[in-house]
C-alpha cells in the first residue's frame, strides 16, 4: 500500500491510495471463489462456476468492488493511524483510473475530519445563576392548584366567574390586517374545549371575554398570537375566537385537614397540620425552581462557550443536521394531525425561505455545540465510564421504585435509548467539569431579566 496526501480543504482531507496489484489479485481470487461457492447456476456444481459466467451474472465492476471491500477497510484504519486523522464519518472511495488486472489500483479516499477548534478561555468566563425567591404568594398558588386537582366539579346555573371551568365550542379564525378572514385557515371546524379559568396561564383576552357570560352565549375575542407560540399554525397571526358556552361549572374545594393531607401525600404522610403542609409546599417549590434554574444556567453556559470558541462549522455537517431536524419537524406535524407546510406556513416563497433559514441556523447551532463539547471532552480528558451508567441505573431505579436490574435490562434491550442515555450522561459530565472552571454569579430574577431585557430584540 502506498499513500499520498493530495489536499486538505477545511475539514476535507483527500488521500491517494495505491493498492498493489498482487494484493488486489489475491482479494479478487478470494471473491471469485466465494461467489462460485455461493452461486446456484444451472449446469455447474457449486464451486465450479467459471469466472466468465460469474461476471455475466454479477457484473465485472460489482466483483471488483466486492474485492476492494476486502482490502480497503484495513487500509483506511492504517491511513487514519498514519495521518492521525480525527474522522467524522466513513470516507468516500473514488476509483480514479479504470481497474486493470495485474496493475496497481489507484483510488482516492475522501475523509471528513473534525474541524480545528480554538476553545475560549473557560477559566475567564462568568455564568449567571438565577436565584428565585419563593414567597407566600407562590405557596398560595401551589396550594390552590393542589386543592383544585382534588376538587369536586359542580355544574352551576349562573354567569361565569373567575376560577370556573367552562365547557364551550370554539371556532378559531385567522384574520388579515384589514379584519377579513385569511384564505389559509388552519382549522375549518369548531372544536369542543374546556377552559379552566383557575389556570393562571389562560390568556387574559379569553378570561375577560368569558367572565360575566352565561350558558348559550356567543362570545368573541381577538388578539395577536406570539411569534414563538407553541401552536405553529397560529404563531405570529391575528386570530378571532368565537366561543359558544355550553356548561359552567365551579370547583368545590376540599377542606384542608388531616384527611386532605393523606389524600394529597399518601396515607403514611407525616404532615398533620397546616403549618407543616405549607412548609412542605415551600420546600417542593424551592427544589423545583432550583433545579430549573440550574438547568437554565447549564444551557446558557454551553451557549456561551460555543459562541466564544472559534471554529468554522462545516456545511456538510450542517446539511446532515438539517435533514435530521426536518425529519423531527415532519414527525411533530404528523403527530399533531397537520402537514409541515401548515405548521410553518410554507404556502409562500417567503415562508419557505424563512423556514429554510431557520433550519440552517438551528442546525449550525446544534453542530457547533456538539463540536465544542467534544473538544472540551478531549481537553479535560472526560470519558463516560461504566460506573456512570450504573449510577444512573441506580438513580432511575430509586425514582421509579423498581430494581436496578429492571432498569438496566430496559436500556440494554433498546440500543437507541441506551445511546441517547450515554450521550446525555456524557454531556452532563462535560458541563459539570466546565462548572468547576467558570465563575458562577448568583443574581435575582429581577436583575437577570433587567440585564437580558433586549437579548432577543430583532429575532
């Protein structure tokens, strides 16, 4: 085997490979013998089929390619070692000259290698960690949610009040700037909905329109839907709601007593009085918001390191990621009973162009994050160990009150889930090492929001 580095353009390395004639002949003869043993050709015993008959059946080029497959993988491993290549994928084989038996086979191997990355100075970075104050109002809200979840729902013959549950028929129409109905209506038919006015996230326009109305009333309200609304059919559009009230119900909240504590937390709960109950709620809220703030901080840290490190993200990797994201979007749309075109309003040239631009930016960001995190793993010599997996199995077993063996078996029987778990654990391990190098600055929610008020302007 003779090799020569022909060129390197960004993260693409092209290496010339000359396979010696004797080596190719040996692989070719082995291939022909195997095909002769496997082929069932009328008039010939297995192993006795002449070469010209095999070439007629399989094709000479196909036989040559199969012979090369016996040689090239080992050659690739040797090239990767000799040239110290950090490859991203299986290389492409390009045969440059027509194969002539008895002569060397000349080909080129095109490797996609990891791009050069200049990591930022992580020891000089500062990341903010939001500290949320849990006050009595937050505890009040959680107490109310728990009591509502355990409440009796009782139909009433009166006008709607704040906190009621309203069953209604909802018709949504998207409007043009002049107030006329848009032609591309995402939904044609009314739907049956339950509007829980005890839910603090209900839009104020809907809440205000319903309060004071009664069974049988037709209620209308209009508003602009946020650009980043979860419902992609309606995001960024002006909509009109027509609501026909069918039933008004109120929540009959349970009394807060020892039985309530048992119903809420289990018969063996230690909670016996209201003060302990409130303390438990506050503790749960603190755990939840602390965990959320911790995860948000880690996400911002990864974003900060990725943005401040220097690299040119290869278009080949971006294209591959675009295909993956597009597939995810298509699956999301299908699961929600709509098409990708409906989900992203791709009925116009601007809509299609905007979606493609969004795909590219999402893909580039995702690839950048992965490349930088991999480089950090190399820099700090971070590896996922079997002990890390075992510890996660233990954690999940305790969480779901099952045996560790049951959890391990579930993962080992599903290779895709196991790969996802390994990736997540490795990612978390890298982030946790990062946190030992950066400065963590604790800030209040108000201060954080004030600092980042204009972060997303113009997006």
